[in-house]
C-alpha cells in the first residue's frame, strides 16, 4: 500500500521466555525452523517495501541476522539505548524515518499464519484498525495495528505503551475498527507458548518439520527438527534446535532441546 510503512517490534528481552531466550534473543528463536523476526518480516513484506525493526536486547546479534537476509540492506534498524522504549516510544523514535506516512505495527514474538494483506485491504486510513484474537482490551492478543500518521506524530521517544498513549482513548471514542483473527495465533511469551507455536507450525506442515540437513534414523512425531540435528532415539511433541542430538536410548516428549541435553527445557505432559 503506497504511503504505508511497517514497524516490527523486536526490542523485548524475552524475560518470560527464559531459559529458552537465554540461549538466543527472543526474536531469533525459531518456530517451524524459522526465526520469529523473519516470520514477522515475511508477513509485513507483501504489504509494504518500507520496513523498520526496533532493537534493544542483544541488538547487534539480531541486527547481524537481519542484515544477512536477502532484503536485509533495505530494512531500517532502530537501536534503543540505554533502555527499551516500549511500543509507543519505539514509534516516537522512528518519527523522522516514518516521515508523515501511515504505520503498520507488528510484533516479532508471535506465530500466526495470518496474511496481513487482507487486514490492510480497504483500510480508511482515518481510524485505527486492529487485528485481535478476542474482545478488545489491555490484555487482548494484538496481532497487528494500523495507525494513521496523525496519531503517530505526537508520540515521543520515551518509554511508553501504545495501549496507554493511544489505543485506550481511541477505543472509548469509537475510533478503532477491530477485526478478529480467524487463524491460529500464539504469543511466544513463555516456554510452553513457544512449544505450542512450534507444534502449531508442525501441524500446519502435515505433522512434522524436519530440516533437510537433519539426520533422522529414529522416530519423530509432531515435532520440529532443525538443521544439522541428529535423531537416533524418539522425539514426540518437541523442538530440536540446529545441531541438537538425540541419542539412541533417549525419548523426548514436550522438550525444547536448544543444544546439549543439560540445557533441555522440559514441559509437563498434558
């Protein structure tokens, strides 16, 4: 859409996702074998060619990853220091880059197969449009937000949230058009959520995702197996990051294996 830019929010420290996010920044944690930030960028790309990403926690590591993408050189990076600025402050810091254009805001820590082109189509560019998972409110799953420039222009580069600065008041005066998502959605906030996102991606792919570079001589069921991983035992409802190894006598169920076995994140069976 002409006159529209996208901002992918990727500055959070992923505290609730620990210990998973202790090994990789949250935006780089893979879902279905693809880093969360790449999934978000790929959802935004069909909507606009102008994309920015805000960064704070382990900013250089994420920036290096983004620059390695084929479209990396065209993505604008906004590093927030010494502190993260929140969802509203991030836009305030980018006002110069936004330059009078309307904005699509999308988080880099969610998994959904949603097509944002359908969300953007037909927007009147006057009211706020939100893509949500349930009734609007402070704790609703917010998939994406469309903001006219007139509401972005007053935002300051200070720690603040969009709900508090803009969305709450706009909702009370009928200035928000809410669309409820009809696709799966997972906010990867905790290890359990992160596992469910991967299992959702596996289900969408037919039950299992195994990277072509993985070596599987054992059994894999409803799981995601990364590049260079080796499975000799049994893996069920689990995630193996690149290079992880499952020995012949091992059975993993609801486990996130990020590397050596002593780093396993084990979730209770349901």
